[in-house]
């Protein structure tokens, strides 16, 4: 398995389906979803999607109660089987063709950076100067063996900060694909980042 795409989800019964639809259909990609104690139809809809799409290798995990992003992402990392891991937030989606071409560039390099697009159309470019500005898991493929036992802080927001610092501080190889592969659904009212920016969640 070349790649595990990790999808944490909580109460995104509609947008998570769009995210799953954007994943390239490849034999060397698995999708690992963890439902963080959703109270809507998220888990029911994902189960129905898995049944309707046997061509997509999806494993569904869940927390019996809402544990937060840090806990949920760590559970996903612990269950990944691919040579590389990549995070896909349930309210975002992949630019499928470009993402597929980026997967073909995975060659054993520890960190493989990609670019993101936000709702305004602006591109967030990842390069030597900006690589620490965008710390989220969508900015790069991480070789799982290199990641080792590094994990997120078990908090509800900004959980990627400590993990990103830890892996950037480790001796590693890296490269930049120059490809725009991910649509970051920002700003989106009600998202965790939006709530944090308003001081409504910590």
C-alpha cells in the first residue's frame, strides 16, 4: 500500500461524501476514516457510501464519544498501513487528477510538499520559505516510517502544530511537487478554525 489517506470527521454528513468522492481510485491507496462521535447521519452515510463504492478501499473507525481532533488523528495514524500518510479534512476535497499525479511522485522522500487552494482561489504555495507556515497534514505527504511514533497533542484545535514541529526538527529528506492538489474550504463559518478564530473553542 503506497498511501493511507486519513479522514477525521465529526458531524459532516454531507461534506464528507464530497471528500470521499475526490479520492483517486487506485489499488495502492486506502482511505481510513474515523468518526469522532458524530450525532448526525455521518457514520450512516459513510457506511452506505462504502457499500456503494467497492472500488474504493475504505476502513471506518469511530469513537464512542467526541474526543477531539488530536485524539482522532492519532487513532488514524495508528491504524494507517500505507508507506505514506496524508490528511484529508472532511469538509475539504482533493483536486483528483493533480493529486493522483502527485502520488506518482512518492519515491521514498520523507516529506513531499504540495500546494493548496482556498475558496477565494488563492494558492497557498509550499516551498523552502513557507513550509512552516502551513502546518496542517494536507500540505504534505509524510513517509510513515519516518513519522514513527510522533503524534498530535490531544487537543481540539491546532493539534498539528506540535506534530509538525517535531517532524520538521527531525533530520529528513524533502521535496516540493509544485502541484495544487487540495481545496481548503476556508473560510467556512462553523469550521473548527473559524470557531477558534472567534474565540469560541480552545
